[in-house]
């Protein structure tokens, strides 16, 4: 079972406890259909706008065993997606390298 770290939007934290993210990772659905069920090793926020803390938090989760970094759907696919998502994703990619998968959404 692949281990993942999930980064979600801090603005959404007050409205969403991550229930659907946890469900789709456990069941291998949504963005995980190709890889099956995964184990969550970390579930953190981006740190707030503009999301600069996401990069160091991604690295922290990799250090704790994550084999992929996942951005929550609240960042990339919600009705109000993060305007900084592409910058966050590219900065994360630069920090962690190309060999670590980045999954752009959860459900």
C-alpha cells in the first residue's frame, strides 16, 4: 500500500474535516483509482495564503514516509480553487524532485 501525504487548503479547514478525502484514500477511489487504497501519513494545510508552507510541509511528510504528495480537491478542484495552486505545485515539485509523484486532487 502506497503512503501519501495530503496538503489541503487552510481556508477550508473550518468547513471540512477531510471526511471525503479519508474515504477515497481508504477505498482507492477518486484520484486513487489507478493505485488503489493508500495510507495517509500526514494531513496538513498549506499554511494559509499564498501557500508557501506547503513546500516545507510536503518535504516533512516525505521525511515521515510519504511516497507521494497529494493536493486536496479543495485546493485544485473546488468551486473556488486556490489561485496559487500552480505556483504551490511547481515550488513543491522543485523541492521534492521529479521522482516523487504529485497527485493534484483527492476526489
